[in-house]
C-alpha cells in the first residue's frame, strides 16, 4: 500500500491571524499529526510576514523538512523557506522559483495544467478538488485521481475536501504521492 506524504496547509480562518493563537494552534497540530510537508497559506492577514516567520520557525522546531509558503516568492526567499506552492495563475513563476533554489509545487485543476507543470519542471503538483469543498467547484472524484496518477510522471498530491481517514484510504489506492489538507489536521 502507498504511504502517502501528509501535506498540511494553514488558513487564517482555522489558525487565526493573532500571533499567539496561531502559534498555539500550529504547535498543537504539529505535535498531534504526522506532517511531511507544511505550507503557510494566508491571503488576508495584515501581519503576514510576522506569521510566516513564526510558521517557519515553529515547523523547524518540530523537525518538518519541507516547509513551503503559498504564492509569495519574495517571502519564500527572504525567510529561507524550502519551497513555494504556486497557484494555477502562477505558472510563469516556476522558473524564477527554481532559479532561487526553491522546490516548487503548483496547483492544477486540469490534465492540461499538469502537462504544463511537467513541461516547466515543477517538482510536484496538487490536483484538486478531489472531494467536495466549499467554493471550489465540482469535485474531480477518486477516479480522475486514479487517471491522473496513472497518466502523468510527476508527483501528484491530492487536494480538496480531504477531512477523514476514509478519504485518505481511498487516495492510498492511487499512485498519488500524498494528500494535502487544511481541515484534516485540525
């Protein structure tokens, strides 16, 4: 059976923008879950740099070896992150990120986007949404994930609506490299 990489993604809705609350919640999650990859994702807080600094420091204290930041190339470089998780609107940033020595993950929602990510030599892709998640459109479903992981020679991480061990077991049946989630780890 496939041992999936577990990819934690934060969101201020669940972790807070308050520095103390954020630190408490992050420590709790990292202490109580196996996390192979962690990504700081925050599109709304006014103190993003402070939170991003705390995030990388906390992850390092917990021995996380792959620490990513979502879409902010400048912070990834200045704070010495391991990599960047780019959005599906940032294909043009893959080369720049790689030149900066960052590992790259890019969000893909179609097979065409996965092909493009491969051509641009991204390290990994997320493919989403696999299961229902609010405001993310029609779920791809596990069969499309099977198809994607059979068809493409790039590490694919399942993303979207993954909140239970039952869903993780379904993903384990595919050739996915891992699964990413916000809510699963809370």
